[in-house]
DNA sequence: AAATTTTTGATTTACGTACATCAGAATTCG
DNA sequence: CGAATTCTGATGTACGTAAATCAAAAATTT
C-alpha cells in the first residue's frame, strides 16, 4: 500500500498536525522537527494523493486562454478545441475563460495580460505576438507566480514555463525538403506566402525553409515573401498577382493561415499550371485541396493536442508537479492525401 | 456547484441509501423508485465524481499487456513504454503486468489470453497475431466482461473494444507516395521487406503500398515481398541477396522491424548505389540513417502514445465512461531528416 | 388481518487529505 | 525562575462517494 500522512507521522514520531504543517508549508514548526518530517517523507517515499487533496481542498484550476481574433479556419479550430475543453471542465476541475485580442497587436495583448494581474489564476495560455513589451508582460505574470504557457507561437527569451506548439524551424525545413524533392531536379521560382513577420512562428518557418533551400536545392529561387496577414482575401489577391506576373513559378509554400484565399487564387489564376504546393494547417479547405491534388502536402499542428497539453502543463505547474515529457511534445503532422485522418 | 448524491436524494425525495443502491446497481429498490431516482439524476445533471468514488472504493485498475518477444528496437521501445507506465502506476491507480509470448505464434497467444480468464482485470492490451483462434480467444475475454484493446496490430472481426495503433493501409499508401514522388519519374524496381504476412499490420501496409503504386506509379515495378520476421539477421541476408542479384533496384520499402539488418546490408552491399529508401519505425538506427542520408523517410507510430492511449481507453471502458476520441487517434508520424524529435 | 417479505430510511465508517481550534508542552526571554 | 512565546499534539470537520448495518415502513402473501 502506498504510504499516507499517517505513515509519515508514525515514521517521524510526530503528530498528524505537524506533518500537515510541514506538507502544506504552514508556520509553527521548528527547523529540527521540519527536517525530521521531511526525512521521513523521503524515507518512506510518500507521494501526495493529488485526487484526495483536491477533493479535500475543493480545488479548481481557473485558467485563461488569450486567443487572437481572426477569420481563418485554424483559429476557428483552436477556439473550438478550447470550448471543448470548457465542456470537460467539470471533470478536470478547470474553469476556463477565453479572452480575445486582435491578431498581431502587441499593445492589446499586453493590456490583456496585465488585466490578469492579481486574479487568482492557475494558469494563462496565450498565442504570443513576438514583441519585447509582450515578453515583459509575460514575465510580470510569471513573477506574480502564475504559470504561463505559450500556444502555437512561442516567446523565446521570456520566462514562460512551457511552449505548447511545434518546432517551427523544423517545420520550415521539412516543407523545403518536401517541395525540393517533389520537384525533382526542376529549376524555377518559389513563392512564399506568410501571415505576418511579426509572429515568431512564421519567421521561424521561413528561416528553416530558406536555409534548407539554400543549402540543398540551389536550383530553386525564392521570391520575396508575401504577407497575407492570415486573411483569405489578402492571400487571394497576393497569389493571384504573383501568378499572373510570372511564368517561372513552379512551387508555393504557404506558411501561415488564410489558405482559403490561396486555394481560390490557384483555382482562378493557377488553372492548368503545374504547381507543387505545400501549405500549413489542415482545414476543410486544405483537406479537400489535398484530396483533389491541388496541393501536395499539408503540414499541421493538432490544435486539440496543443490545448489539452497546455491545460495539463498549467495544472501540473500550478501544483508543482511534473509532466510526461513525451506526451507534451507537439508533433509536426505531415499529411499527404493518403494519411488524412 | 456540481450536484452531489445529496442533491439527487433531495430531488428524488428518497434517502441517500436508496440513491446509492441505484447508482451502484445494488438490489432492493422497487422499479418505480429506481426510475424516480434515475429521472432525478438526469434532471439535475448529476455526474459521478470519479476521483472521489475511486478514493472511497480504493479502486485500482489491474491491467495486462501481452507483448511479443523479439529482438528488434521497436519492441524494445514498446516494452520500455509499458515499463514507464508501470512506474506511473501509483498515480493513476493502475497495476500493470506484462505477459510475454513468442512473436507470430497464434497458439501461444491464445494460451496467454485464456490464462487470463477468471482473473479480476480492468483490461487487457495485446499485440494481435491475426488468426481465427486468436479472435475467438479475444471474444471470450470480451464476453467475460473484460475490456480488450489491440495494440500496434488490429484484429478486425473480433469484438475488441478499441484499437490503439495506426491506420496501416494509410501508412502503406503514404510510403508509396513518398517513394514514388521522391523518385521523380525514374523507372526501375522496388524491393519490399516485411516482417511476416501473418500479422495484419504488415499485410495492410503492403496492401496500401501496392495499390497506390499500381494506380499512380506504373513505371515502378514491385519485386516479390521478402519476409524478414522482424529479425535483423534475416533482413540483412535477404536485402544483401536482393541487391547483389539485381541492378535495377532503385528503391526499398521496409514495412516491418529489424531495420538494423537492412541498414547493414545497405552499407555493405548498397555502397555507392542511388537508392531511395522508406522504412517504418524510428529507432536509434533508423534515426542515424535518416540523418546521414542512407534513408529518405521514416514512418513511425509513437509507442508511448499507443501505450498511454491503451491505458486510458481500458480504464474508461472498465468504468463505462467515454474517451476524447481525438486524443486516442494514433497518428502516422512521417519523419524526414528535418523534423526529428 | 396477521404474518411475511421486500423496500426504504437513518446512520455510521471509511478513503486520503486539508484545515481549524484549543490545550498542553517545550522553548526562549526577561 | 517565572512569564511570555513558540511549538506540538489531539481532535474534529470537511470533500464526494462507497458500503455496511439495523430499524422502520410499505408492500405482498397467506
């Protein structure tokens, strides 16, 4: 049988009350006594039964998700996953609140973060816009003792506890190799569509993509990056213009969202052209395009996994536990038309 | 606040004891009373607090993993993951036992399954060998009320509750497309190395691979399947012979385990030849080979995810709860040298 | 209607932990 | 040394559920 608080008391030769004082960092225990109890805890290998403790405490985990607004399928999916997590809140004792902020808007994000100061939260998850002031605001929350995890896009240099998202440099590199190998030895130009260079994930994908392209596929030339702000309308316009303006484009890498617009442009302007296309994020639109051969590969991050992982990590961090590392690694999914879920 | 058993009692106008009798299917409740209580449960939306219930019951989940012996890295990894799960057993109230059976040995598997009859188990997970007698043995366990999940390789037609593994037909198809596209328009022969056609997962991978090859890459010819029994020694011999015997081989698909032997053959016999290689299962050997360019892609199933998923599903099935479907889907991981974890 | 059986209620203990209260012991201070 | 302070113990309640016991009520049978 797993040892209990009673076993600690017996082993340390103290009363239950004292054990409790030590376990819950309550005052009124002499140093020598405290050490005696802590030694007993180690000796008998006591592990707190979190379920029982939570029951006794009536513990709930108030969590906040700060999500960007945006009319693209990926964000819709992310919202959906958070809402599903809210539906499960009775089971896992969470109380989830969603805070919406405009996309790519650092000041708004900072304001949202600072508004959380002083609230009794078990964790904050945010899709980070990469800016020094955001980093500072995150650090303030961390200093205040609130677990913070970044979601989808990281904020390196900050003191956030965890990042629940994919390795975006690796994603960009992978996209480059897929495009490069799929194109065989063909020579030509590649168009890159990004959302915004303000978010770290997009910058990193581009970085990874460019470096593999330069090193291993020199016959492919990268055209200047188009910024579509993850907006289908803008993406459509930019890609249409690019395709109309050049005949040497043989491939496209879309590293952000708003692929609905890209696909429309491919249908309208790219008609009849032999294009190899790799995009990010599996949505109903990209799935259909993958199936009908309009695009060749989709790189994806599982939003559901990201949200669930973020919640697990925030809860564990909140009560000082550790997590199963392998379980919290967010994988880059590569979808061809043959392995769609 | 979430409703409790007291709220049911009040709502139904009965005593706590009666509520308990209904909730735990204990005898001694008239039909009308039972229905009154059940109506109240629905009305107030009562959900049992499983943590509290388990605490009160002192519940543990005795689980059995039936795993094949075998000297290949994938199985070693699987064992390792189960052992890690055993190390976590205090936390999730499991009591895991591993039963070893010879690989590809249906009678042994049947014997192992039947030996579990009558034991008070919360679940059985097995790597299935696909045979009618195994199916029957699994069905017997299911009939006896024990949750059964298949791991890695499925057993369709049986009444197993769940399959914790990848879609192997899709995996084969994906391998075919990767090989086909990576080879550009080249014409030539492909060698296929399997473990055994006795296990469903290998048969399915081959089936998916063959169908995509036939339909979309007619310039590539498939050589007869080599069966290496997931054994590095045998794989080495078979591949060496194949490469020595033919100069028209331009690609290899290894759909089973034992890739250590394949890699040795590639190094010894395949020296200097331009081969495009796709293999299954990420191990230290295939990882290194991917990195140094010996192989081009690795398809993988995350053994850790499979084991954890199997445990979650068995526990949930054991107490009649449902699971988060998306969380239990085992994905086919595609690794290029750029997205290695 | 009495005797019997079946249902139901009331109450208690337990699971492992948290937390509060109060009395008594040990320590420190003056 | 006694008084004040700090520590420690003993005890009880709570969380939400399970499970057992015994008495009382209701239903059924005779």
